């Protein structure tokens, strides 16, 4: 096949990756995939001498990188940590609104959190971004729910919460729930897998 054919393939692949990126719910994933598409499109623009295309994608790539660096290094400073009670109207509204997604994230989860005596809402710019419910025993919090809404699944909420829980007398976290879709988060945020549960020291 001719060189022109493969150059066209590069162009189509770049465009396809950029389009797919906009299907991502997580802003971080969107920017990462979009950046990959930008790189491919930059190569296409340079090979075909369509410099406006190359320059536009270079600009988008710089913006994506800047926003990703900012998100991973500064996001925690924009969060608010609100301790509440299980019957709090905002918490109950959040659990109801995201109930289907919570069940999808944690297959088989019992949505009756009556045993939870420690409840927290993490907010970003005044809007709920995540919910944590647990039962405290001494300085240990047994986690019943640790959920972030799709937009904030970049581990930043977890890192933020870990800095706040010690202020509430919590030094250890125990998670014994379903890890089918939660394993990457647990591993990347420092949980150690034990016999049938995960443990993290704060």
C-alpha cells in the first residue's frame, strides 16, 4: 500500500481517538485520551504539511497537559470535607441519585447503610463529588461505602480524604467489600490486601 494511504490512516486514527475521548465521563480520562489523539493528529498535520491542524492540536495538547498536571497536584486543595449523619438530606439525595452507579461500581452492595456511624461528603466548588460511609471501632474505620461520582474518579478525592480522616481520630481503614471494579483504586491509594479484606494505615 502507498505511503499516502498510511498517512490518511494516521489522520483518521487521530480523529477517531479525539472523538472517543469525548465519550469519557471522567475529565482526567478525557484529557489523557484526547492528548493521545492530539499527538497522532500532530504527526498527521506535519506529514501532510497542514500546519493549522498541527498547531491547533499542539495547542490542545499543551492545554491538556497543563490541566492534568493541575488536576493531579492541586485538586485536593479545592475540596471540602463535610462530616454529616446518615439521615442527612444531601447524603440521602446523593445516594439515591447515584444509586444505580453505586450498584454498578460495587456489585452486590447492600445499600442499607444503617450500621454506618461515620458519614462524610466531599464537595468540590460547593457540589457533592464523593461519599464515604463507615463504622468506627476505636481508631479504625470499617468502610461500607467509598464512592466518587464519575467526573472525579482520578484518585484525588481518596488522597484528600486520607489527609482529613486522622483529624477525626481515624488511623486505619478497613475495606471488605467487593473489589471487582475497585481494585485499581485500592492498590494505587496504598491499601494492602489481607485475607479477605484491604487495610490502609493513615
